[in-house]
C-alpha cells in the first residue's frame, strides 16, 4: 500500500512538472509522423494480467511491396531515435503508473505472447507490478541476454525495498544521461524472447 501511494504521488507530480515537455514532444511527434501520437501495446503485469502500455510513437507505419511492416530499425525516425536515446518515449508510462497498471520501479512489462515461454523461475517476475525502470535496466538494459535480464528481475522480486527503489531511480537518471544500453547491435531495441533453453529441452523430451 505504501508503494502504491508513492507511485501515485510520484507519477502525478512528474506528469505535472513534465507537462510542458510532454506537450512539446506530442506536438513534435504529430508534426513529423502524424497520428496517433501515442503508441499503445498490450503488455503483461502483476499476475500475468494484460494492460495497455503507453509510449510516445517513435516509428512510422512503412511497409514493403507485400504490405508487411518494414523492420523496426528501418521504420525508426530521427525523432524516434532521439526519444529512445533519451528515454523520453517512456514518459507516457507515467499514466500507467497513475492508473495502477505499473510501478515506478519493477521488472519491465513484456509482451503477452512471452507468457507460455517462461520457465517457473522466469515467471516469478510477475509477482510484482512491472516498472518504468528496474534492476535489469540499471545493470545493462538491452545489452543483457534475456536469461540475465530475468535473473535481475527475480533478484529484485526477492530483495525489493523502499531504499532499493530509490537507488534504482538514482541509477536510472545516471544511465539516461549516459545513454547506455539503449539497443543491441542491429536492433531497434532487443531481439524477441523465444523461450528458455530449459523449456526447449522439456518440449524436445515430450516429443520423444
């Protein structure tokens, strides 16, 4: 309950203080990419329940000759690269924190299709609300392997506290200033999670 109160007050204050920046970015996105200004996508949160995540739009809707969307790195605009490099594209997630879908600090919310790909250890990341930033984000972000990200996520679940959250928020500011771990080589952010080795081995064993 204490964390929820802090999340609510923190997100409300940040939205108020950052409102001039939010309005300017929204106008810039609208002028360069048109509508919608916000990118909406289903993600999974506490207990594996889905919610709609909000971000500033960073990519166009460009498609190839067959009507298929171009790779992310080809649809990412110059403004989009700047928004991602500074993590400003993440600021609309404060709305998710205000609504109670997310927390300021916690494991990053991932796609619903990843749910059946987790093993029991990895699924523990859903024992807490997802966050705008987290322990994995301040320890490498998208430069980490998926296995390492999940290790950090579960470590946070087991060690979470008010002071750890404060430390993560301070480290996040430093990481944003340094612009570290934004993306993997050749990717707009990171490669999709296709499942753990243990799940693959279990699937192979069932087939045999």
